[in-house]
């Protein structure tokens, strides 16, 4: 049974989301402010964290930065759930290492799909133990530096809009890079490209 940590200061929304997640078979931990959420994340090591950005005591970006700076929590899947959906907020969260960004109000199906996807990605990453510090290993696959950068984020489960916000271009440009990546790797799907990337990022340099 996966353990999820929900950090949300709005009590009715927190209870509603916790009920939805519990009905899906998850063990749900909740926190109403930033410091409490960070303590739970460190003490309980949940399988995934869902966190608002605007929180009392410590905002979501600060929580994510603290978790990513600690080796014990650096790899925890982290989803932002917030009313702040502007591009600068998305870019800031993604560059800190957020795995997804869902604006409020979020449909139940979208939330559950995002959770399933991130839990699956986490399992894949544990299998391959990739290092996402640099796109250099992906250039060795025959990609341009820009294509390697796009594939680095794609391998972490980011969509075209997220990648565009992170690297500072349009989703259409990301789509063009993705098409070229597929052609150069000889694959037809994002899942296949991701697998190639995870394998390359997991190799130990000679």
C-alpha cells in the first residue's frame, strides 16, 4: 500500500483529497502547514508527496528545496497542487525538481492519473538508478545538446508544456525536438525514448 503525504492548509480540501486517496487504497498522511509537512516527509519517507505552494510557516517551494537537498529524501516523487499556475511558478517548481504541477481545481481522474504515473516513474528510476545531473550522456546517443536537454526532462516524466517552461521555449518547439529525438533513437513513443534515456543515464562511465 503506497503511503502518500498531502500538505494542504485548506481543511475542507485536505479532507476531501485525503478521502479520495484513501478510497483508492493509499495510506494517507496529512499536514496543514509547511514545517509539519517537512517533518512528516523526513520522518515517514512517503512514496509520494502532494503539496500546495502557499502554506503557513514554509511554502511548498521551500519544502521541495529542503527535500531535494537531503540525500534521504532527494528522490521522493513530488507533485504541486496549487492555484498558482503561472509559467514562472511552474518553472521555479520544475527546476527545483518537482515531478508534476496540477493547478486547482484538479479533476479527480487527473490527480489519480498523475499519482499513478509518478509512482510508476519512481519504480523505473529505482530499477535503473539514473543520474539526472547532466544531459551529456544523452548527447552520446547522437543527439544535439538541445535535444539531449529535452530528453533529460522527458526521462523524468515531464510533458511538453513543462519542458517548454523549464528550458524557455514553446511547447511546439519541444514537440519538434521530440520528433527529432524519436527519429535519431529509432523509437516511436515517449515511453521507448524514456527507456533509452534511463539506460544511458544509468551507465557507469569507464
